[in-house]
């Protein structure tokens, strides 16, 4: 086959993260000729190298190395000097990233998808030019192109990110020293996760959020429980406090952040307020596509951009910007583009997992959103402190919460806070998607002792509310 023929493809995917990998594999599974272009040396994108997996790996490593759980459960103190702890954290992060990158390479190879290292850029509507590290180029022609380039942290010009004391949410994973104290600007998911992680290592954390609440899309009772847990970890939360100037201290060993009339002084600062799409140098002007002000791409229900043969999926199209949904978006985009009678849409029942300490996870309606939608609901809770497995593990602050429609008895929302919440929530998700009533959990037999058994007692609490009437 000639070189020119080799470069005539059914699908070119720009970006080798979760959306790119799964979209490529989906097309190749049905016999399409596919190539993935990834500018980094290893595939995986932010999910593998700077976001999802590294931050969760560091969370687990921080809990283990700091002895956080053993201190609470057995009163055992772990004293590990800061440099040794940091080296341990980084080794574990690197090992997980390497293993996942290898898995992606093997998956693409198994599906006969070519992985090309280089920077991809449109030169015409159906042509993508790849520039390799040595400066050489290769032009790929494709019927469809899937843009899955993800996002990057926003870096306001007024903050000096060249300082080794100032970090964005990607670069902080390469931190050269454990800070003695840390200011985090932005209490979204990323800010809250890092606040808990660093606080578990014994670092004083100041978490600043201009809005009056954190995690506004989550059930407020669960968020209140998280705020209590964060306070116990030592996180100081500054709500409704817009930040002003961020400057380095005169000694060059501290960062000063203005909060109105006050100044926060900490060793390091993490800016975790917003991300922008990686679309600036894709040559989209040669296709006739214009990103929005945040660098994100607008798509329709089938993940087509304004130019129908150019698809987009994952973080580059904005909310919810989760690895889990990114994979599904790319699969749906590819199936629709090629007419595969397979995946028609992404489920509207999306679980959210927030890897704070403790974890917080939910699916479906919160108590507030259900009532705002006009639903008459009953709410039932089960507390880990009354659960045998919770007592054994020492996780006595956890809660499983069910939101149930009084009229139909159907489960409309599930919320869990506590360790392994992001796993436990899927039990409720299955019931919700099956249209099950709360009686399902009454009838189920759960292993004992398990945290999953909390579903039964949350269901009993719902029954008590249902019996009382509205």
C-alpha cells in the first residue's frame, strides 16, 4: 500500500485522552481505519498525566503515607519526613501513569489503531497536518475528524506562575517540595480535592471561594457534611471572599493574597479556578469553526460541531467535563457519524464522584432540585456510625441518603458521603436507571458487614417518611 493510501483514513482523532481512546477504539471495532494523534510522548491526556488518575493516586498515597486513617482508628502516628513523603507520592503517581499509558497503547494496538506522536492541525476541512518532534510533517486525510484535545488550567496574567511557589492545577502535581502552608484559590471540585489531600498531610490549607457556597450542583446536606469534615482536617474555608492581588513576599519564600482588608500569607499558592479549551492552535479557521470565549467547542446532540464531519467530545466541549462522560460522548459521536446501530445517546443519569476526604458522590436529583422541580419527596438516611462495617473501618461520619418520590415510591436521587462513596453510588444508580421503587432495597439481601447495607436502612427511613404522609 502506498504512503498516500495509508494516510487516507475513515477517522482521525486529535487527542489521546479518554474521549480520544474510546472514540478511536469504537470506530476501529466496526472495521474503520483510524489514527490517533497525540502531541505528548505518552497517551492518556489530562486524565492520566495531570488530572483524574494522578490526583486520585496522590490522594490514596497521601492517606497511606500520612497515616491519616490509622491515626483516627488506632491512634497510631506515622512520622515521615517531608522529602521522603514527597518522593513516595511522586513514585506512586508515576507508576500509575506509566501503567495506564501502556494499557492505552495496547488497547489501540489491539484495535489496529495507529498512534501518531505529534502536533495536529487542520490545513483544510478533511486534512490534518501532523508536525513531529523532529520538524517533519505528515498529512492525514479523513472522512471524519474527532477533536478530543481537552482543556488546560486558566492562568490569569496578574498571577506570577513562573514562581516555584505558585501553581496551577496541572503543574502542582510536579511540586518540588511539600509546602508548609497553602492557599488554594477556587473551591470547585479540583480545589476541594487538593485542599483535603494536602490537609491530610498536615499542611495548613486556606481555601478561598468568591461564591457563597461550594459545589452548588450537589445536595446541600452532603456538602455541609463535607465542610465539617474539611474543617476537622484543618482546612480553613473562606466563602464569599473574592481575592485581589497575589504577590510574592519580600523574602521570596511566601505568597501574599489579598482578601478585602485581609491578607493571607502562605508558603505556596494553588490557582484552581477555571480551565480553557485546548483549541488555540488546531487550525480551526481552515475548517470554519470558531471556539467560544473559553476556547470550548459547541456541538449538537450527536457531538457534531458547526461543520458536521468534525466531531468533538470530552472536556473540550465543556460541562460536565468528566472522564466517564467523555468516553461515552466519543462513542456516541462515532456511532452516529458512521451509522453504527449501537450507542444512540449518552445516559442523562450521570454519577458525580468527588474525591475529597471523605469522598462525595451522587446521582439523580438532590433534595433541593427535586423539590424545585415540584416533586413531593421523602428522604431517608443511613449513618455509617450505625453500620458494622463503618465501625470496623472507623468511617463513622459517612451517610447514605435516598430521595424518593412519594407518589410513585421511585428512587429519584442517591447521595453518599464517606470512603468508597464513588463505588457505592452505583448501586443506587442501577436502581434509579431501572425505575425501581424504594422497596427494592427493602427486599435485597446485603452481605454483612458491608457499607452497602446502609441502602437498606436508608430505605427503611424513607418508608417511615412515606407512612407519615406529606
